[in-house]
């Protein structure tokens, strides 16, 4: 089957970078300059951003070794609980509290881990196999996130098989009720439409036959169990092949479809590189994926090492997702505690973790950006700067600037946070803010001096917020 | 889309000085816009009763023996119900709504639901809000309507033409490209820097001076940042001229309706407003909780209607209630009710043909202990879209559904 990728419902279509792509070298290893911009780009895309020191530490490695540090980390990770500890003590009827516990547990890992690609790929698969605590109890959600963390850079065929028998997924798409006597097609349909092939690349007969192959799984004491009596072991005709297929066979047939390989390649490119990638680039990455035997680490590595990844086409070519924005802000500031209200704030920004809006996951791209979510982002930063004590404290900034010099403070901020991707006008406005007298209406007469010792704390906090709220900082 | 508001790029701080940019100020010069209903100025207000409202204690079949038999504790006393006819009556907590009904401004649509009802809060809410019982839909039914009214590249004249009153955007209003603001508290709809006003002014200067660049998303982000930054001030300016002599109840729901009346009655130009009230999820001790909420609903809608009428807007505003499901016919062991299916909904407005639409559902001919639905909710939506808003509903709803005659 040749097939065609269905992009009719992808809002990222139309947001491809301008200019043309040299597809012949696009996925070749990048050997160009690896400065702070490139290092920060890698940190944002393969992780959740970082502090100015994090960026500086990557630069001397060069692109290829820097990617190695993400893919094959040698540093020991921070100690995390494998499973949210509160779930053992908070009773099931306090459902919302349990949901928050799982959200905090995962956000904390994203914030503090030294192996951010593991959490990043887990976030990718969470959006792909979008399962939600609105239906699935949070203890199962935690286990599913852990599955994405452990297998997210493994083999896709194995991952899809694991997802098929993952208790959260058995609940989410009702495959636990899919039995020979009364088939339920929900999971089989979404495997093809949303997880592996895309709309238009299978028939309703394929859905029915795959559903038969997926029969027999159910949940017992919270674990997936296979009941041979409920499994339909008859012959099935699926995507042009016939046999007494089980779920594993169906998955093996799916991943061999060229359209599947392009489907996954496109999704990875839209997550890691840029929106609406060229068909030639998709084709090229699909070949890499197929040749790698569906190995995700090798496929993702090819992306992160590539010319196109470090090209101007990809640089700041995606909007940050709310989670990328929120965690990136904390990492830049050196805040090491997830704010208590972060899940609620993320919901206002349009991305509540473990609660995607539907099985289609989050639309992403332009759908992240509207006036409501933008205000939520701005006010998150403003509240953070008014209430937390980050490592990147005003004193540290003054030290880095070498004194109470507004223009030098602005340079510290725009280079550390934004790798100097800030216009001269915006720098002038930031400097003007620091030099304007009075930190506040109340302090206007009390502090007639511009930026100086008396009010530097509040002024620098204000300048950090303004810097982080620049439009360019919404770009990944 | 590419609206540019360069105020003063060098030191815009002093120029802006907490006032609105000129273009916004002109647009905001507050006038009220009352008038008769025409296709162009009709308004839809959607009231979500979240949690699943028990229909049988809302519109009470007070003479039905079966009702009293299955609800020995939580049934309403027939003497207290506000009679509609000799079989059904309103819960007395709904006195405000009952008065509107007797004045002929309320259509009561009985037994609304859909085939193979879903009893999960989340999924049923998604179904109602996306008008899609069979397949998950990314966009809401109103979102899809808005996407068709404003094709890609166009946008509403006022950013408040469609608004959700609440902190997050409900699924019903999620559109592919129309930006629907979610407004929690009026005061919180702002770029908030606390007492650091210089920071707020500087942010305005940064956004007014921002433009696109190499990134395919930067222009959109800069535009949206500007609109988000100025949106709160613009909104407050637009509704500033509105006064009302109506005293609303002080609860949050009534205050949302008060803001809705302002958004409708000024050149904020609201045409779609979504408000919500909850939680109606009355698994235990139902009477106290539901009666309190129905009181908020009825009194809020009554004040809202009075305010609209005082400004000549009652004839151009249609208010539609919904809940994700009704509740089980039989009461449970905790003097509450569990998740159920069909329920009544209300359509309120000066142009509404008041009355009862459909039969009260049978309490004995049940489907697994649940009421059978008689009217598909998409028929209600289709009626609202086609007869009230004047657009084709088939492409929005993915099919055609028979109309009701409430409007």
C-alpha cells in the first residue's frame, strides 16, 4: 500500500519555514559552528531549556558530543521516586488530589532531571498516545508515563505492543471490553487513525479485522491479563495479508507499511524540527526509521545531529508548548521546586499534563497561541518573579553585569535567556524600564533614583519578567 | 491580522502612560447598542450546568406515583412545585425561571439526549460540547460554527464577539482558527504586574513595537501578545458606559451573567457567551445541593432577563441551558442520584416561543434504569444555528437534524 498522509486536520500546515530545503544534505551530520545559539536550541528541543550556565557547558562539546550527552548520558540522574509516593496514602475518592500528585511527580522530573530527553520523549508519546486522567485513574496514568520514559526511545513496534496492553490504554480506549463474543473497535481504530497510519490508509474492514486480533485482553487487579477464551483466533484479512493474526501480528504488519514510516517521521519532525515538513524530508527520515528497524533512538539521533536541525529553518521555528515554556522558565531561573499551582496554570495555558483534551492529543503549533493562553503565560512569569527566590537572583545578575548598570544588566538577561535574539528597540525599552525612577507607583517618590542600590531587587525582577515575556521567548 | 500599533518605539513608556493606544480608544468609545433582533445582531448565551443535573427534580412529574415510589426521600412535595400543568411543575427553587416561563419567554424541551448515552462526566461533556456522540472531535460545536462564520484570514470586528466567562476555554468554543478569549474575573483579565506599573507600561511598549521575523510563528505571537496585553483595558473601556438598575444576586454565576449583559449591551459586541454553573453531581444529599444551584440558576437568569429587557436587548438574546446528562431515576442509598441520561433543557428569550416541547419521559419504560431520550440535542443545536443565528447547521453538526419550533 502506498497511501497518503492525511494533513487535513493538522493546524501546523501553513507554518513551514520560508525558503527552500536542500534535502540531499538535510539529515547529514551537522559540522558547522556550535555556539550558544545552537547549544540553547538543542537544550530546548531535546530537553526543556536551561540556565545560561547549562548553555555554556554544552558549547565546548560541539554538536555531536552534545547530542551524545542527551542520548547516552553518563551523569547519574537525580534520585526520583519511580512512582508518585502520595498515591500510596491519598485515598481513591480524593481523585483530584491524586491527579495533582501524578502531575507534580512528572513535572518535577522534567524540571530537575539531568536526562531531559527521557522526559521529553515521554511528553512526545503522551501527546501521541493521548490518554487522560479524566477517564483513566491517575495511578494508571503514572505507570503509562513511566512506560513512555522507559520505552520512548526503544523500538516503535515494541512500544506499540506495550501500549496495547498498558492498563491505562486498555481503560482509555476500551480494549479491555474487546472480546470475541462482542468486539469493541475503539482501540483498533485509533491505532490506525491516530497512532500509526493516519486517516485514509485503511478500510473499515481493516478496523474490524484488527479489533478481532486485539481481542482477549482485560484488566485484573490492575494488571493486563490475556484470556485465550475471549480471543478470536480465526483468520483475519488485514491490510492485504491473511492469517490467524493476534495483536502483535497486526502491529508487525502496520509498521512495515511505508505510510506508517512516513506517518511517524512526520510527527517526529513536527515535534523536533519544524511545522509542516516537506514531503521529501519526511521521506528521507522515514527511510532512516525503516532502515533502523523502527529504532527510535537512532531515528531521533539522526534528527538531533542533522544539518536541518541546526539550520536557520529550524531555529526558533516552533512555538513553545505550555510545558516547554513553564519548565523552561523555571530551568532558566534555577528554580528547583515546581510551583504548587503549576498544573492549574498549565491548564489555563492549554496543556494540562495527563489530561489532554481528547485521544487526538494537543493540536500544537498555532493552537498554542491565543489571547487567553498568552495572558496565562505572561502572568505565570509575572507571578513567578514576584514570589519565588530563584538561583538567578538579582544579586547574581548584578554580579554578572559587574555593577548597577542598566544596559549591562539587560545584556546579561538577553544573552542568558535569549542568546541575544532581541532587537535594539526591545533592549532600549528594557534599559529604559530599569532606569525609570521608582519601582512602583507607591515607591515613585520614595525612590526617586533610577536603577540603583535602593530598589535594584524589584527592578531586576521586573526586567527578568519583561525579558521572558518577549514574543521571541515564546519560540522554541 | 497584521494590525500594527507602533506607539513610540524609542521610549513608548512615557507616551503610553497607562492609556489606551489611539486606535483602541476610538474603538472603545463606549456606546450601548440596543435594538431589535436582526440576523446580524442576535446573541446566543449558553449556560452549562456542569456535573449532570437531575431533570426529574428540576421539572417534576409531581402527580406520577412512580416518581414518589422510586424517590421516597428526595421527591419534591407536590404541594410545593410550581405547576406547569396537572402533571409537571418546576422545582420551587426555580421560581425566577418559572416566572419567565409564565410570561411566555421560556421553552422547556423535555427528554433531551442522544443514542447510546455516555455516563462519564468527561466524555459526555465532550459529546455535548462537540456535538459528536460517535467520534472524538477536536473542535466544539460553537467553535466549528465560528470557523465557518470567520474563514481563515478573517476575524470578528470585536475580539469579544465570542467569549467564555471562566478561566479556561470550554470545549464547545474551541475553534481551529477563531481566537475566543476566556475571561475569568474582569479584573484578572489583564497583564498583571501588581504594583510595578512601570513594568506594565514597558511590556506594552515591547508588544506594540514587536513584529514578525524569520520564524513562521513570530508575527502571530507578536499580534496575539499585543491583543492579549491590551485586551483587558479594551474590554473594560468598551463596557464602561453600561449602567443597569437591575440588582443581580451576588453569587459568581449571576455576576457572570451581569458581565454577559454588559458584553452584549455595549459595543464589546458579544454574540456568543458561554457561562457555567456547578457542580450538579449530586450523588449524596441531593436536595440541598441541587435546590441551591437551581436557585442560583433561576434567580440569575431572571435578573439577566430583566437587565436585557431594560436595555431593549431581550428580543435579540437567546439563552440555552445544557448539562452533560441527567441522573438515575431511582434515588441511591445516600439520598442522591447516580449518573443518568436524558434531561430537560431551557431556552430563554424574548423571541422564544414559550411552552413545553415534548412529553415528559416515562418513569416506568426505562433503559437500564435510565430515562429514554425523545429529542436529540443536535436538533436543539440545529434549531439555534439555523433559525436563530441564520447559518447552515449541516456542516457544523455533520448531519441534518429536525428543527423544533421554539424559535
